C-alpha cells in the first residue's frame, strides 16, 4: 500500500468520528419526546419512563453518545423500536437495493456526462455544442424528484412502457434471469431520475475540462507527430479529462446517495432511503441514526475511492 493510500485511510478515522457526532447530535436536537411519539398519547407514565430508560433519554447527551458510539464500534447499532429488530440487520437488508440504485444512476450519469461533455468540446462554438450545453443546463436545473414525477407521467402513465413502483413484480419473484430482468426493468425510471441530473453536472464540467485538454501542448504535439485522431481522443485526451473529473464524480456520488431518499419514496423502491423516511415518521431514533451513519460511511468510502483513482491517473497528485 502506497503512503498516499495509507494517509487517506488514516484520515477516515476522524472523518467518520465527526460524521457519527453530527448524526447523533442532529437526532438529539429533534424537538418533542421520542418515547411519547412512539407509544402515543395514551401511554402510561410508567411505560413512558421505561421506554425513555431503554432509549437512554434519561441520561446526559455525552453519556448517550458514548454508549451509542461504543456499540457502533462493536457492530451494534441498537434495536429498532418500531420494527423490534436489530438496526444493523434492517439496514443491511435495505442497503443492497440502495447501492444498486445509486450505483446504476452514478454509472449512467457518468457515461452520459462524459459523452455529452466530450461531444460539446469537440464541436466547440458550433450548433452541436450549443444544443448539448442547453440539454446539460436543463438537466442541472430540474430537481430529481420533479424529474422522477415527469418520467412517471410520460413513460408509465401515458405510454405504459415502464413500471412505476417497486423493485420486482410480486408474481415474478422466482429467481434467475427473469427476476434480474424484472429488477432491471423497474430500475430504469428511478435511476434515470438521478442520472440525468448528475450527468448534467458532469457534462457541464467535462466540457470545460475537455476544451482545456484539447488545446494543451501534449495534445497538439501528439497530433503533430501524426498520431491517429481516434487514439489522441480515446487515449491521451480522455485520460486527462478523466483525471480531472474523478473528484466531480465522487461528489456526485453524494448527490445520488442523498437523492435516493426521496426517489425511493416516489418509486416505492425498497431501499435504505425509503426506510429512513419511514423511521423518521415513526420517530425511531436508533434506526434513523444507524441508517444515516451507514449512508454517510458509504459516501466517505466512495470519495476515498475517487481520491485514490485520481492519484493513480494524475501525475501531478503523484508528484505532490
């Protein structure tokens, strides 16, 4: 392992510790009595006191945080009050669909953004450039939840081409290729809702980076040596553009993971984002804290991968 990778891994410790502190602190600031919200207005004082003690609400904030953090370090995120199950088990069950949705959306957004940005740069100040730039700006301007509703209206309601909710049809849960195809079919609309917005951001910045790279001295020298244009674009230019865009893609991973919360709710996708909405409505603090912590840790790990990838592609970071 290189010194740079080791340094980045060590920096994860204070980052994740800070994330846990923020998550716990924000949930502690939520107004109202969680025990009363869970049990309802007709709960007896004895039962309310028992649940407050069970949740640790009768202790000071630092003590509660220390107990929760020690449990997190032991792999114990607590027990969900609303579901009466260990939080870690519930979160891991829902994490897979969220990672599938977020990963697909990020991959589609990256491909669409890179292609759009490169095409616009190659046709700089031409009608194609203006058309692509308009489309990219349109994608950036539209909120993903509104775009999801628009896609539902067009492709599910009007045209009837794509399913509108869920991850699979109830009667098709038989395993094998049929179920995989059904999941992919249900994945189209929610992933596009996130991918088009993320792709707009990536495309906009890719265009600027590609224009700069194509005008750089190494590219001019490669063309002067008679290197085929296809090789100049796919090997020399694209590698330099990717090195600049990797951090942007990492940042868009955060948007995609965060956007999964309301996109999963709109499309009834059985992921962690939808679970968090249900947990917030039920005032299940431990479930919310565990779910947000896992999503934040996933985002931190994606950015770590982006930093390492940029370090491998960009000689300037290796020199530093």
